[in-house]
């Protein structure tokens, strides 16, 4: 009897040792799946915990094996994917891996003891696999159907899958979800390698630029430097011509309006008050000879007009001729009576009649001269009007021609600036802050793509497109320019570059020789 009790005690001790080892292995395997879910799927057809063979099970006392933690007691991080921040939500286009496990009861031992709490865990390969979140925000799992995933966390999706699994099979299951891949982010702009890049949690715009190789700071080639010199000289000449044309337009308008020249706002902001005044004075001096000739012509016409008016006024005074003719007519009548009475001879009568005829002829000559004076006055008045119209028309034509030349110079200047802004060697000189970068994120939303202005520390989301612009602000003033630029005819016009700016010289001396 003592031997039987000793043997039973040895068996019980052995059972406790074996069961403790089995429990330890099962627990280690479960928590190993939590930490390395990919390793848990290496053998999909094999149970994670092997069933003990018959000889081992025969020596296991069910009451001596401690119970494993139930599903309610297990850590809630069983299906949490590593490297994914807590609270990260799935989105359309995400690729994830779902692995389903089923709890299986271990066969009862042959000792007939109480049922053991030890469970086996088997993978369900018909449900496990990789899934992509579709446009409607769901994944399609065999047997379980469509499961909403978009804008939900890993824990929420695991809970839904486990619940659907339990309802379908009537058994408790475990689901492990591992996010495999998010939609890439796209980088567009002056970077070395624009394109798409794999998304990583916590990625910012600066991370995306780093993946794209950083901002493109490539050195200019010799042909670009030669082209920059050519366009710089062309731009400088266009600006100098533009300033002179603006000053000339101001002088012509003042001459047309009969006022003092007014410096235009464009000229003032382009050249500064002092330089603008000098340019206007220079153009005024050049116009003095032409203006003086035109004024002399107009004054001569006006003097002729005044003389014609005086002639008309003088020839209009015929009362004296009428009075003289009247008196001589009366004398002739009285003398004829005396001649008839033979008091006076016919010789005296003829003399008196000649005097009357002479007075009548002078009156007729005066009338003819008065008519001629009136015709000449009318012609001179029309000539004055025609002269003024011609002078004004000439000024308008010159003003229109000058403005057309200004517009042509603006177009030529903008073309040169476009070339210079495109060339890396001069791009920095045409931006207010050449090193500044602006970032624009194009992000998909429920209402469609939206544009977001942001800085380099903005967190990106999967599928974002980052558009980078470097030095994209308005053209700045080159060195030595006294005032800011001002648009002319709706286009940007920077101030004139003087030879002291040295852009073309420095390129010739340094750039072309490289």
C-alpha cells in the first residue's frame, strides 16, 4: 500500500511538471504571435499548439493543470499591428493582412479527471489573407462578406471580424490584423527625383522631400550661362528704352493738354523721383525745337487772322463813301439846272459828273475789298482750326506710337525675364526669397480633391500629393533698384538694371569659363 501511494505521488508530481511546461509553451506561443504575427502564419495548416500524444495525455492530471487566461482576460493588444500609431485609421487603398485563429478544446485526458482549461489554437487559412480597402471603404472576406474598414482603427476592425466569425461558426475566434502597405505619397516640384514614395506613419512634407532627394540645386551648364548673359543684356536695354518712352509719353501728353509735364506713377516707381524728373526734363529739352516750331506756326496763323479781321472791320466802314456820293449827286443835279439855263457851260458839268463817277467807283472798290477781306478771314479761321487739328492729331499719333512701343518693350522684357527665371543661374535674382519654399497638399476628401497650403512640418496622409514651389513669389527688385516693381498693362515689370549690378559681367567672367 505504501508503494502504491509513493507511485501515485510520483505520477502526480510528474503530471504537474509536464502540465506546467505545456502551459508555459502555449503562453509563450500566444504572446509570440502578438509580437510577430508574420511568424504565426508560417505554417498555416498546422495548429499553433500541438496536441500531446496519447502517452503524455495519459499521465496528465486535468485538475493539476492551471487554466489559461480567457479571452476577456487577454491583453487587448493581441491584434495590434506593430509600428502603427495607436488610433491610426484605415483608408481607401490600404493593404492589410488578416489572420483568423480558432480556439479548439484539447481532448480530455484518460485519467478521467476534471475537464482541462487548456485550449489549442488553429489558424483558419480559408479566411486569412491579404485584403485591399476598396473605394467603398470595405474589404471582402470569404464567408464573412463585406466588412467596413475605412476610417476605423485596427481594434475596431478586429472586433467586427471576430464578432462575425463567432456568429458564422459559433466558436470563439481570434483575429490578428497587420497593416502591410498604405497608398503612396507623391512629390511634385523642383526636387531631384519627383514621383511616388512609400508612406510611413508620422511622415511630414520634409520627410517626403528627403525621400525625393531634396530640392534640386543643380549647377547651370555653360550654354545656360551664355543664354543668361544674352537675355540680361536684352532685358537691360528694354528697361532703359522703357524709361525713356515713359518720360516721352509724359511730355507729349503735357504738350497736348497745354500743361506742365507730370511724372507718371509707373515712371516714378520704376526710376525714382530724381531719375524720373531728369528723364522728363531730358525729353522736354528734345521736344523744345519741335514744340517751338509748332507754336510759331500757330502764332503766325493767328496774326494773319487778326489782320484779316482788322481789314474786314476797316472795309466795312462805307458810310463816308455813301455820304460823298450823295453830296456829289446833289451837286450834279443843281449844276444841271444851271447848265440848262446857260449859266454854266457843259465843261463844268462834265467835271462834276466825273467826280460823282469817281466816288461811286471808289465805293465799289471798297465793297470788293470788303468781300475779299471776309473771304480771307473765313479761310484763315479754317486754317487755324486745321492747324490746331493737325498739331493735336500729330501729338495723338506720337502718343499712340510711344505707348505701342512701351507695350512692345513690356512683352520683350517679360520674355527675357521668363528665360532668366527658368535658368537656374539667374532664377534666384528674380524671386523675393529664392530659398523660400511653399508647399501645397492635394488631398482626397469625400467632396473630391482639396488643396491645402501648409508648411514643412505638416503631417501627411496616405495618398497625398505634395506640390513644391521654390522662390515662386513675385519677381523681386534686382540690386540697386530704388523702388518696388509695378505692373504695366497687366504684366510684371521689374526696375532697370544698371551696369553696376554686374550680372552679365560676373557671368562672363566666371560662368562661361567654367
